[in-house]
C-alpha cells in the first residue's frame, strides 16, 4: 500500500507538470478584472503608500493580535511582521438567520489559515492536515506536492507601519462573495447582493479577531417545470425565492506555537476526534489515524501524583444567566474536579462569575470559556 501511495502521488505530480493545450484568450465582461489565466494581462502590484496616507487621522483603531483600523466603511488589518506564517483557526457560522432560510448558530465550517508575505502582497492560505507524513521521510515530498496550501485571498500591502508591520484592506474579504466566507451554499441562494451587504464590526483581542457581517442573498424561482438551480446544501432545506438577510460571524484564533502531543482515540471512551491519513508510517500502507480533541492540561510538578495544572480550565458563567442560578451552575462545573483528581490534577476546572465593572472583559475574548 505504501509503495502504491508513492507511485500514485508521484503520478499526480508528473501529471500536474504536463503541458496543457493552449486556450483561446477571453475578454472579461464589463466591470470585471482579467482572470489572470492564459491571454489575461497581468496587473502590476501597486507600491505601498506612506502610512499616514492610508491610516489617516479619521481612522478608528483598536489593538489586538492584529491592529484593526476602520475608516468609514473600509477596514484594515495591520499585521505585525512577527505574526506572519503563524497558524490561526478560523471558525465561521450564521449567527442570525431569516425565517425560512435555516437557523441562527448554523455552522459554516472551520479551517486553519496563515498569512504570508510575497513581495508587496500578503497571501491568506488555507493549511490542511488531512494528509500528512514525517517531514524527514522522502515520501513527504510527494505528500507536499499533492497537498499544496490554497490561496484564499491575495491582498496588496497598502502601507508599512512600525517595525515593518503590513497594512492590508480586508473589506473585500468579508463584504463580497468569497466562497470560503460565504453562506450562499449553506442557504442554497443564487447570488449575493453587494448593495445590501456590509461589515458590521471587527473586534480584535490579544489572541483572536471577531468579525460580524450582514449579507443579503437572493434566490430566483426556477422556471415552471425546470429543476431547481440552487446550489446543493449540506445543511438541508432551500431558501425561499426572494431575499434573505443573514448575519455571519467569523472567529480567527491564534493557535499555540508549541502544539500539544497528540493522543490517539480509543473507541471505548467517548471523545470528539479528528482524522488524518499518515503516509509516513512504516507499515507498508497509509493508515488513518484518529486523535482526540482535548484541553491542554499540564502539571506544574510533573513528578507529583497530584498537581495543580499550569493553566486550569476556567469556565465563566454567561452574563445573561439569572443571578439566582449562577452559584448552582458553578457548583455543577466544579463537580468535575474529583474526576480530574483521578487523572492527577488538583483544581483542574474552575467556575467564575463575570466581572461586574470591567469594560475590557468580553465573552468573545478567546481567553474566556
């Protein structure tokens, strides 16, 4: 099996390098930019402008893992040089929906992304770990050739800030119909109406950025006797003909630079899990590995049979919870402490009330469970 996998991946690589037949050049429709394929004229990347010409005195700025600037309806990320090539978890959902088009809280999926610089542009890439191999093994070259990271969006660097930070305009990423950030497939809508779509807010925190947008989709009724042309939806249901305005929420959370040691799934115990095809195992095959998803608990004293964790699991009771129930909810959370003690952790899980008068505290902060 392993030899077959190598030959198959190598064949994919060789096929990808084979010349393609020439195509006739196409002329873009009015209002559209050239697609960049054969026959399209490449567009030069504009030079970055002085910082104060881009981030003017009218900008409303908020610091965080990236500094976010708003100038009227235009939004910018200022990405520190130190955050390039770092991995982020991007989770998208439909926060609020229109009756007949689904439900609020509907997931649109999650992905790992990173920002990287290419000359005067910043590329947003999707990183996939579905297929892996030990980088020290020769087969890793074939796996890499068959698993290239997709570019979700390319941004021009509008300006350079302090310490070579890069300012990019992220408005088109969230306000237009980018496939990976769109609810069109989930709603089985026909088109996005840009005139009725906009960014509501972008809120940065030390380890995450929260984006909320309003998107209006339209669905055209199918001609009499014709099959529906709406895209297939994995969520079921079909948007009614007409318009649906939904609120989308995107959470981008910085991942730890030192990953946890993976723990293999055991079907005798119920856990959420993730799967990988591992081509680097010396088993003459590419086995599917299943790992559990879990909290990062590490002992302060690894030699002790019972130790407090370096970072306990802290649950904050939602501020919307009636006060009379909060103490009981906290007791319920901390009832799990004896179970963690059996695993060697003291005070591993703690419950807290939300602070009463702290304007900086937010449920959206990724440091808050």
